[in-house]
C-alpha cells in the first residue's frame, strides 16, 4: 500500500489537502485536511452582539449573504423578533441570488473544466468538451460570466452591494423596494431565465422542474444531440465515465430547510436515509467532536451552543483544523442533493434510491435547483407589497441566546450565539463543508467526503487522481467557511 498527498486543489475556495492510502488501483482510505485556521469564533467573543452582522459575512467572500442570514436569524431568535412578509421575501431573494450564482459558477467554472484535462485527450468527446469548458479559455466562460454579472445586479438593487452587505437585519431588510426597482428585478430574472433555458438546459425551466424520474431525464437527453445543451453534455459525460459509481458516501442526508416565507421554509427541513422516510430534524442532537482536530480537547463532544474553539497542535490524533460535527452520533451529507431528497423532489428521490449519493446525482441536484428557484424568485418579486413594512425593530435582552439555521448553496449552515450584557459571550458556526469534510470522530468513523473517497479508482501513475478531483468538487467545498 502507498500513500499520496493531493493538494492544494485548484478551483476550490480556500486550502484543501487530501491524504490517500492507495491499495492496488483504488483508494483504500482518505484523510481530509483543512489546513487554514482563521478564528472568527474567537474574534467575535466580547464584541457588541449586533457587530456579528458585520463580522460574520466576512467569513466568506462567495457566500457572505448566507452568513449574514444565519447571523441575523440567530440574533432575531435571541430578540424574539419576526420579520414582516416583505422582509422574508427580500431576504430570500438576496439569498437565492447568491446561491444560484454560486451553483452556476460551480458547474461551469469549477466542475466541468475537469473534463478538459489532458488525461481525457484520447476520448472521442474530448475536443468539443475542451472547446466548451476548458478553464479560462472555453466558450462557456464568455457566456456565463456576463450572464452571472447581470444576474447579480439584483444584489445591488436589494442589498446595496455584494459581498458583505449590511441590508440583512434581524427584523428584515433595511432596503425597501420601489416600483421601478421591481420592474428591473423582473427584467433581470427574465434575462437569467432565458440564459438557463437556451444554454444550460435547452428546455423550459418548468419542464426541467417537472422531470420525475431517471427515465424521464434520459428521455429528455435523448431528444437532442448531447452537445445541444450543457445539461445534455453533462448527462452524456456521466454515462461515458459512469459518474453514478463515483463518490458514494454515507447515504444519510440532512437539510435545515431553505427560503423562509412567512414562517414556512420553501424547501423542507429534515433528515432522510436512502430507502427511508423523511424524519424531523432535532437540532439538540448536534455535537461537535474534536478527537481528530487540532483543537484543545474538552472531553465529550459538545452541542455548538456550548462549543469551544481553542486551537491546539498538541492533539496526537489531530490532522485537520476542521471539527467533526455529528447528528445523533452519525455522519450526514448536506447540500443540494440532501435538500431535494428531503424536500421530496421525485427526480432526486428516484436517483438516490437507484444509486445513492454520488458525483452525478450531486451535480444534477444543483442544476435542478436552478430550474426550481428562478420561478420562485419571480413569484416573490411579484408578491412584494410596495407600501408595506420591510423591517421590524426590537431590543436585545441583557442575557439571551439564539440560533440561526438555514441553507447555503453548499448545504446546512448554523450560527449559535449567547449574549451577556449586550456582548457576545460565545459564538459558534458549523458550515456546510464542516459537515461534509469533517475528519474522523472519536469512534474512528470517517466524515462524508472521506467515506465517499474510499474505493475510488486510481489510474496507473496518477499523483492527483482525476476521479478524486471529480468527487471532491462534487461536494463544492468552501474551505474558508469550513474552519472560519
């Protein structure tokens, strides 16, 4: 058996290293290292409570709105404050704007360029795929970046700027919408929808959203040449490389639920195993295990409301700055695939029941969310009451605690805050990639990515196995969020 170290990875947000034990022509086991410690949770201690709205978005430059929403919801929980319907809709629009831009960027600029690698040069499909998706140089880049930039103009209208907007508050949004701005928002969404329908999907979004099985998806793919749309290209490549056999993980999924409108989350929260029903999510069962982290050891795993983040290199079993969050002691996978499986979308349910969590299914779930959410955004814009209230105001008690749990593009994000005398006594964050890229726990159970990498094929002579690259990117890691 041999060992290779893969990393640092390109086209990944932040630093990532993966140590692989290779037996024969496949990965026997993996250890995932998040090598960048940043310390936001310590920075927040002792700060005025509302300053969290300034600090936490700076955990990340590409999902700062998600951090803003989680922080605002945690403070709103501490203040017992409920936003008005306009506030909910505008926050959901800003969040969806960032999430969908993220999903689009990941597919075109992070994931698909791997198929233009030289290792695939002898494949019959290589030339057109390289022409379309080669990093920086492919035709898709020249189309996607302007479409993404125009779509993100929504952020300016609704939040003032991106990243690190201060418009999202515990009681709603500080930026009301004017009549002419609503028309502009609808025009932006219509333009983005046209791009998705003509270039990505080659079909109407409502048609894509209504696909209810793998058979229906394949029938759609067969209706046109594999190069006629980028979704068809991905399906074709998935079949050629059998991506449904790569990256099978724990098949245990979790979602906090997403896009809250008048108290109801448009994608439902819950937990679900492959082959089982949706179960309610009990957040009291969340624990952070430090047994294999470079953290000061404090006995048994703690709930994040009581969590401690003290860096230490003295742990002989440590190999990552990432903690190991567990739900009821179990590993869970989070992300778009988990969201749609738990929300019960028939296509995703069928895909998971047939082949589980894998590279192909994770990517299809992300693309499906683009088709699902844009029409929802169009509806939310039309439902805004231009004469209504956009933000409620409240008072923070001297002693209080709160939690904000929501869905970022990459999965479940939670903020836990406790306040004393108006200042932050403790602040803990568990990001989506913390769940997915966690190290082993005290029982020696690997995290979601570590499980997904076991059994991965390795080609002769590979030092950076391309199959490993596909699996890692299928989770869309954000390493700066992982260890915040």
